[in-house]
C-alpha cells in the first residue's frame, strides 16, 4: 500500500523536557573498588554416556592420565579411551567481599569435540584469578538444560548441551580482594553525564554536607565523597545511607529504531524543528503470463510460448498532518498512525528528519 504524506510541522518552542522521576543513588552509581572478579579453571567432566571427547582430543587423555598418576595409578595416556570424559573450561564470578566457605555457581563448557555434557560430573577443579591465585574450587553435577535425542543421522538437539551449570558447585577458598575504605569514597556513574554528576554532587552535599561541600564531581563519571565526621569509622553505614539519596538523572533525547522488526522506541522530550516532508511509496506491479501459440493447420511451424506482460501502477491520495508549536516525536508518530502509516513509513520519516537536522535527538539504529 502506497502512502504520500505531506507534513507541515510548525516552529517548535524550546521547551525543556519533563524531568523523569528521581531514582535512588544505588541504581545510578557503583563504589570504586567494589566489583566482582572473574575466575577460570580447566577441568574434566566424567560419567558421560559415550558423548565425551574422541581419541584425537589429546589433552583429555593426558589430563586424565595425570590425575590418575596423582592417585597412584600409572596409565599411559595413549591407552586411555576418553569417550566418557570431556575436557572443559570452568568459569565463575567471585562477588565483592566474598568470604571462604561461600558457595557460587559455576559454568562448564566443552573444549574438545564432546557432543553432550548431560549427566556428567565435574571433578575437583581449581578456579584462578588473572593473577594466578586460586580463589575457589568447583565440583559437582553438570546441568545442561538441553539434550540430544536419537542417533546417527536421525537426531534432534534441544538448546546447547555442550555447556552446563554447576549450581552452588564452587566453594570460595580465599576472601575476595577488596580495597579498604579510606576517608574518600569514589562514586562511579553507570552512564557518564556531566549534568547527572553535578546533580549527584548537589544531592549528597544537601543530605550529608551540613553546610560543607563533601562531594565533588571530578568528571562526567566520577564523584568523590569525603566521609563526614559523623560517620568516622562507619564507612559501610555511610554508604548504605548515601545509597538511599534520591537523584533525578539527566536524560538524553534519543530515538531507537529497529529496522528488522519495525520497532520505534521514543525517548522523553524529543522535539522537531520547522520542516516539511513528503513521503510516499510508488507501487508498481508487473505480471507476466505465458500463452501457447499454435501454428496454422498443415503448416511447418511449431508451438511456442508467447509472453503476455501487464504493468499496473497504483498511487494513493495525499494525506496532510499539521502539528502545533512544540511538536514532539510522540505526537508525530501518533498523527502518522492515525492516517494509517505503517511502521516502515514512520522509520523512513524519522531517518529523513534526522538527516535534515530537524530531529533534535540522537537516533540509534539497531
């Protein structure tokens, strides 16, 4: 269906966008140094039903032979069949301030040519940080959440059976590294913005400054806060109270377009400058049919297929949309939907508005 849209957008007033609701500082920032740490280890999953690594995966047999040697069993790696064993990489995330004895979830992923980890058990595996130190040990049954049914060329695979979880299978052996709290706490904004950093500074000073300036925005991401005298030697309590401070973050006017699904997501306070747009689709339909042509009786001709081509062009009437002063993208889209525009029409119009400089917002195409 073809649409010709003639839009007369009147001059938009420079109106400030409505501020979003305030949210807790806890959702806006993180504390510098309070972060998770990634762990990794190499291990073996045993007890598989013939779905483990094949003979050409050498490191599986070597690892199994080395493990048996530590247990007092000497077996040449060349004589070991590993079809019930799979070499895996084990990963886990060590949360901040994790203490010895705490249980974590781990993930095991096949390294070789094992086809399925279902029903296997991960044997004791050391999990190391990038500095090489061991912070946890993992062991336990592997839950894949998938399976392979059938055999040979007739089989069905559901989900991803070569990756599985070991629920609560990793036990922390060493406390997670964490810097001690000093006199200054640094807040890191999740989304860097100078206006938001300034508002965080003002909110913290208003809540705890008591006339003094204890917070200072160093850049668009970092805000330094000096622990006030009333919270001396009580940094965790001060952080907990500070996380409850309500701040209104600044929002960038943004339009997100997904061309694959025809989805348009509108930010808040997106305005349109004076502009006129004509948008339309020309629908041209070409159909070709082949009709047999018979020769005259007793002639020397042969039967041939003769093409019959028909061309049809369709053009719809023009639709007009008029928006008042201070028009927003939300009002534009509602007006376009009212006259029957498709999501593709709306996407094309928004892209043309951005190209002409009339759309006062960032446009992200995903």
